[in-house]
C-alpha cells in the first residue's frame, strides 16, 4: 500500500505543472489503465487489483478489476486467490477537473488453500459480492486521475468452511453478511489514453 501511495504522490508531483484549467474530467471513448486498492486490506469481498476503464459517455463509465495472487509456504502450503470485479460509474456532478458520482458493481472471487499434505483435502471458497457506493475522482492532468470511493458490500459465500466457519448457524453452504467492517473503501489511480 505504501508503494502505491508513493507512486501516486510522485506522479502527482511530476504532472502538477502540466495540469490546466481546461482539462476535462470525462470524455466519451476514453480508455484507462490503473490500480484500485481496498483500504481495508483484509477485505476479500471488495474488488481490488489492476483496473481497466472505458468512458461510455460523459456521465457513464465502465470498469473491470482483476487480481490474482499465488502464495506458497510455509512448507508445502499454497494459497490461490482470484478476484474479478465489474463496475458501472455514474457521474452525478462534474466540474472542471473533478467528478462526483455513484458506483455499483458485481465481484466474483475464489480462494483455494492446498495444505500440500498427501491424503489431506484442501479447502476452497467461492464468493459473489454486490457493491454500491459514492465515488470522487480528481484529474491531475488530462491523462492521469486519482479516485476514492466508500460504500457497502454484500457478500454471498459458499465453500468448505473457509471464512464462514465463524458465522453462527452456517457451517457450510451460503452465508449472507455485510463485508468486513460493514463498509468498504477503495482508492486508486488511472492513466488515461
């Protein structure tokens, strides 16, 4: 997270002199690549990772977020985490270099843990999440923006007791609960081209 913040700070300093009052915040047909990071790092329900964006119109944007983690150790233990999020961003208010709007989306994730011990089955969890919230975005230059959002996540989990065993009354199957801490926040940046 510190690395991401350092990259954003450097990019803002380098591009601050290039920003001008005539930069517009949303142009139809713009495409962007960037990063979205969940402010609650333990939250697997909120989509975070590499982000691709497309501005459908001056008011409506689409975003896809992809994350893939492979973790090994200690010993033969291995963990795989895959996360895909799809979002729609609707700008309620746009002024010069800034936009404020609503965001809604759908996230799908899969977590698998393999203990690496012969004869011992691994565990897995498949989740679907619905996200909604408010989003603010600031265009430092025409080709670089930073954004943040806050909202709520509803997660639907199914699996073999991974992450759901602590919830009362549902050792297996599907559990409905509000995401970690009930609220979720994301921050990120986008390079536009």
